[in-house]
């Protein structure tokens, strides 16, 4: 085992549907990264937003059936409450609580247990949950690489994709095509 892990962020039915062909292409590239990670004996963690939208049904939150799942699924979120990073998990019931009240997701414990110091972060959506996870990982002291070919943008903000890549680089993330 090495000190590197692969993170697969939010490759769920809802998000693959939203990103369309770009999402499906990302799933194929992510599967290549999963195969390489497994061959190199890296741990693989699949981050799953357990409630990405207040109107989400159960099937929307499932990992996409084309995704090669050979690792640990870690719940994060709910994204609609601002827990976009894979390192955060807010309580499902937020009445009377501040954002962040739920603390860290189980991801931090898994990474510490496995002696991980470097992360390859893939997934959906590049400018939202992927970038939030990658930037938080840098803040927590991890060496982080984001391969853009294994990510799909949600295009949440028109013309924002280049700015996301620049912000990742400014935060200390290594971004590769």
C-alpha cells in the first residue's frame, strides 16, 4: 500500500444525469483511475451526498450503475445545506443548528487510518463538490491532484469553468488535463 488514495466524488444518478455526456465520459475515465488505484493497492473512497436536494428521491442518491465501485462508500452532505466538501457531514435535521454542526465525515478517519498523505480527486461536479473537497484536502495538509478528464463540470455558473481550474491551482491543487 502507498500513501496515496483515490477519491470519487458524487458520481450519483442525479449528478450524472445533470452533466449528461460529460458525466458519462467522466465515469469512464474514473473507472480507469479506479482500476489503476486497485492495481497500485491504493484505497478508493466513494463520496456520496446523502441528500443533494430537498426534493431528491432515493434512486437519485445511488451511485451510478456504470461506476466501478471497489472501495469504501462515505456519506457526506447534505449538499443543499452547504456541506459540499467530502470532508463534511451535516446532520440530516438542521433545526436550531449552525452550518458545520455535523463536523467531519468519516473520510478523515479513513485517510488517517490508511496513512494517506496524497489524494487524487475525481468526480462530479468540478466547480462544486470536487473543488470543495480538493481545497479542503489541501487545507488539511494533503497533496492533491485533480485529473480534469475524470471530472464533469455542472456548468452551474456560465463561463466559470476556467475560473474553477485557476482557483484550484491557486489553492495548491495540481490540476492535470
